[in-house]
C-alpha cells in the first residue's frame, strides 16, 4: 500500500509517494540514479513536472536556493 502527501511552497507543488517496493529512479534535478521507495513529483511554478529524489525534495522544502 502506498502513501501520498502533497505540499506547496515558493518552488511549486510536491506530491510525495512512498511505495512498498524499491524501484530505480533518475532524479530530474540532481540527475543521479537512485534506488528508492520514495518518489516525488514536483510541479514547478513555471508548470514543468519533474520526478525528483527524496534528497532534492528535502532541500527544496528547506528553502535552499535552486
């Protein structure tokens, strides 16, 4: 069973999904390959949709510059 959480800030909207199984992901922000259970879909203020890793999600939520 997956869990979903939606948040907003000055960088846009974030939808975090935690899955039961690990999967591979290449983050659209840091461009690093990841094996994770957490996927974040980021819709920027310009309307672009990106899949990002949990680390980039945390940095964007903390207010650190892009």
